[in-house]
C-alpha cells in the first residue's frame, strides 16, 4: 500500500479500507498506526460510514470516536440508518 505522507489525504485513503484491512495495515505500519490512534481519523470514518450517528457520541457517553465506531459496527444494519 502506498500513501502520500500527507495525513489528511492518507486518512481519506485509509477510510476506503475495510475494518480487517485497516487492522492488518495498522499492525504492520507505524505511520498508519499513528493515524489510527487519532480521534480525528475515527470521527471521519464515522462520518463516511455512519453519517447520522456522529451525534450519538455525546448522548451515549463515549470518550472517543473510536469507542463509538466500535459500538456502531456491532449494531445490526437496521439500526444504522
């Protein structure tokens, strides 16, 4: 996988990966891992995959967007839209 070195652009590229692909790349690449530790990355991932759900963070009392993302991906599809 080739990235640009620009975190903003690379976040967009990484958002195109599946969760499993992202996990594999993150485990083997320090740069990708540093992006994936950013709450900004998870907020953008939520906005791209679950646009209406971003507002739930404050109502469900999640501390990070990654926590919210992990919660959302476990919900059945019927509750996502």
